[in-house]
C-alpha cells in the first residue's frame, strides 16, 4: 500500500460528508490508496453518513480513554500505507496539496512529516461561515521551511512514525507536539510546504463557546496529561516551550493568594485588599492590550483553567502506550 488516509472523527455529522468527499476526490488518481475512518464512539449520525462512502470504518470502545491521539494511534495501527495522511473529520482536504507533498516525501527520505497551509473557517450562530483565516503556525507561508512541530492534517512516513513509537493515545491534547519531539530526537525532519492543504471548520477562538468546548472535550485537562508525561520522560524543552507563560501566570497567582492570606492574618487589611485586586488588574491590562474587556476576562479565565490543569498534572500518572487496547471494532471493510 502506498498511501493510507486516516480520518479521525467524533460527532461530526455536520462535517464528515465534506471531509470524506474531499479525501476521495484528492486520492482518486493515486494508486494503492486506502481510506480509514476512525470513529471515537459518535452519538450522532456520523457513522450513518460515513457508511454511504467506499471507505473502511473502525470504532473505538466506550470503555477506552478516547482522544484525538487515540484515533491517530488506532488509525496508524490498522492501515498499511508507506505514507499516512491524517485528517480530522471537521477538515476539508484542498486540491493541489497531496501530490506535491507526497513527491516531497519521496525525494527526502529524512523527512518524517510534512504539513501545509491550514485555514480556519469559523461557524456562525446563523449557520453561515466566516471567510477562511490563516492559522499562523509558521514564520512564512510562501516558502518551504523546517518547523518545530506538525499540526492539524499532516502526512507522515510510516517507518519514521513507528520508529518513534506512534502517537501516544493517553494524551488528551498536545499529541502532535509530543510525537514531533520524538521524531526530531530520532534525527528526522518536519517540514512546512507552501501549499494550501486544508480548511478547518471550527468554532471561533477567543470566545466562551470555544473555551466551553475545550473544557467539555477535556482538551484543557489534556495539557496536564502532556505536562505529566513530559516530566516522566524528561522532555524538559517541550515543557518550557509550550507552557512557560502558564507557569509564570500560576506563580503570580500563587504569590497573590499567599499575599492575601498573609496580610489578612497580619491584620493588614489594606494590603490584603490590594493583593485580592490583582486578578482584576490582570483583566484590565489584558483588556487594554486586546482592546476588549470581554477578551480580558476570557483570557484570564483560560489562563486560570489551563494553569489549574497543569498543576493537577503533577499528581497524574500517564500509562505507557503499550497498554492501550488494539481490538478495535470493524464496522465496514472494503
């Protein structure tokens, strides 16, 4: 098998038809290709819709720990392609990306993964969409460049991915940054290619709806998983690069709380009150920077939630990948 396309989905009835159709259209001229949908126990019509298409479908078990990483892990384990395209069910594969990306991978044997331009298309309450917004994860979008980590929909070299150990299914977030780190430790390169790759249909960031969704889907909790896993494996550079600002925020909030308690006990009520006003000052300063009190409140809320989950990560133990179940349920095999 030359190419495996792994679609990872959970409750994507509004998006899955678009995603599958785009993958089928962009692979119809590529020989020896398989398409596999990995469903994470959807409770909507995702599977009903997906069954209409000529693709393979597997489902994870309700009793397993479910996450995007678990879908990626299981997708890799149940496909055979030399190259693996991984795409989420709320994405749309764009024309003009797959062929040059595969050619690049063929010509560069030390390339473990390649990613292209991602464009976020935000859902609106009236059912419409905003124009695509570029996801700014690279320093430039008009040239080939080495990147620190891959994200979103990417193409992997199977041999490199398996040599690094595959995705960690027990990480509920940040799995792409973590596998990127392990691939680079093995001496492989990660590349951004200057082609439009995918549209990502999603909730607008910097909204309470977005924060609520990330809390509900345990993505903020997943940051604590990542912190715990990196501490255990001494991946200190990831910890610093990904979380330094949250550690700074946590430190300031702990100092603030200690100040409130200390001066309250010392009967210095004015100083205690000054310390208690610090969160409001943070909201005010961030609100000025972002020119929105709403954004100031939301930013402090997000920092607080993420910091709490990072601290809780100190008390978590993340299982080794070898313990994750592999007996997936085959729903459709072609």
